[in-house]
C-alpha cells in the first residue's frame, strides 16, 4: 500500500509539452482526463493517451524508441462558431473546457456542445443543415391514438403505469406500449409504417387493448375508435 501511494505521488512529465505535474492525478485533473489510469498505462507501456505521452520526472527520460505512436493519428477539428482550428478533439476540448468525446460527437453529428459546433478539418466543411442544436431534456411526447401531448416521457408514462424508459423505447422504435404508440412532438410525425402492430393479449383484440389503454390514460373511446356518445340531459 505504501509503494502504491508513493507511486501515485511521483511527479510526471508530458513528453509533448514538457510540463511537469506533481502527480498523475494532478495531470489528469488539469488536462481534463476522466481519471489517471490511462496516464499510468502510458508511463508503463510508452503508449499515448489523448495524443500525449508521459514519463516519471524523477527517473531518466526513456529513449525515443520507448514511446509508441497513437493507433490512429489525431484528426484536426474546427470550431464553427469561432473559426479556430485545433490539432485534435482533445486540444479543442481543452481550449473550451469540453470533454474530448463530446467534441468528437459534435464533429460527427453536428450537434452543439456547450453552445459550440465542431467539424473535422480534414473533410469538406458540412452544409448549414448539418449543424443542429441539442434538444432540451424535456421533449413533448404525442400519443398516436389519442392525439394527447405530454411534457416528457415521465408524464406520458404516468397514466399508463409504465416506466419512462418504456415510452422512450416506444418513441425510438415505434413499438406499442400498453396498446398505444408515441412519437416526439417537436419532430415531423413518422410515417404509418414506422409504428409496429400491437400484439394482442390472450382473449383481447388489438382494438380492445387500445381502447383499454385510452381509458387508463383518461381518454376513453369506443373500441371502434369513435367517441363515446353523450347522454342527453
């Protein structure tokens, strides 16, 4: 245990930048790494992590042949909003305080991260339609059968006594949940073939299941899809 603690507190140096840190933990924190384990692997094996190599500052510097090149060369990343070009997603993330994985995801999908958009500099600049804003955490959910709109998955799941994850899966794959189908209200309504057919339960037809689900959701209707006739007062 004492040897492990001493190892963790040893100063380390970054080969590429020449900066020395008091420990691998401190290096990981200042460089924005998730943890220091990859830094220890880099020191032991000569591999790189996020495009950087490390070695112990209190030991002789390893020969150049010890340090292995990355499996994949880093790809240049361009920030659409500032026009800056970075050597890698890691460098871009470090400049803006964003995780490198989030920068790569933005460059691949066009979805903004922390209000910024990125794309790979070794490819033609995408068109304006490629860059998108992130959806808010709460998205409107519409029930196909009843037309009712809910404020997020939990609100849609509550009257049916199912989990929000079940609604999320229904929206993503078009599968029915409790005899009903759902889709995101902030996107165009999917084509009819997107929605999977309802599998009937024993002794119940799909139409009966849908009617029961509507009743459970507080929107009852006749099994044939029509509205229940009102009584004359």
